[in-house]
């Protein structure tokens, strides 16, 4: 909203009103999506708790998930670098 010379707020023009309504719709949409994301995060947390309860190692599963997100060539490159570093430290298997 703009102000006039006296510092008082000027009335909202119809163009500003439309923009304000549109902005409000975007904000509300983002808020709904954040609520959905929070619900999904809760569901994921429950799955990890179930996984742990069944005796699986959560760290290992998180590593697997991270690996599965990577591109195949990116994964190969990282594995090669890791192997090189392990060899340099005398930790190679």
C-alpha cells in the first residue's frame, strides 16, 4: 500500500486489490503445501521408526536412499574417489 505526502495510507486502487488477492492466494497455497509436507515428514518418520523396530540400521537405509537419488555416473565417480582415498590411507578392503 502506498502513502501520500502526509504519511497517511492512500486508498487501495483496484489494481493493487487484485494483486493483493492474488498474493493472498499464493500465500495460502504455500501454507497448505507446507502443512502437507509436514504431514508427509511425519509419515516418513513413522516408517523409519517401524524400520528401526524391525531391526534395520537406519543410518544404512538413509545412505541407501541418498545413493539411489544419485545419477549412476555420479555414484560411480564418488565410489572411485572414495576407493582412491581409502587406498591412500591404507584402509582399502
